[in-house]
C-alpha cells in the first residue's frame, strides 16, 4: 500500500467535524491523543502525525486545499488553465 492509499484509509476511520460558518473541516483520530511528532502546515491546511499515524487533518481553507489538489491535475492538461 502506497502513502496516499495509507492516508486515505486512515481518513476514512477518522471523526469528521465541519464548521458551517467558515467551511473549515477537521478530521481527528478517534482514539489517539497526544502531542504530534510531526506537523506539516500548508496553504489552508495542517497535518499532524504521531509516528506514521495521522493524528489530525485541519482544513481551515477548503479553497486552498482544492488548489493544492488541483495543481497536479492542471499540470497534466494539454492546455493552460
């Protein structure tokens, strides 16, 4: 199983909370708590890990996350977008 499949599997098992006003989305591990070993911050999102396990994915700006996900797709298009 590659890294993206592993993260997808972990996300499916996580608790999901959505802020209706801001659109922010929080995925939180259902049982694991503690101080993360690794924190990765990006444009509108934060990933927190304890070892290889995803502790939390906080999407504070869903449009920023959409841009991040769209970039690899746009790079494969035959015309500029």
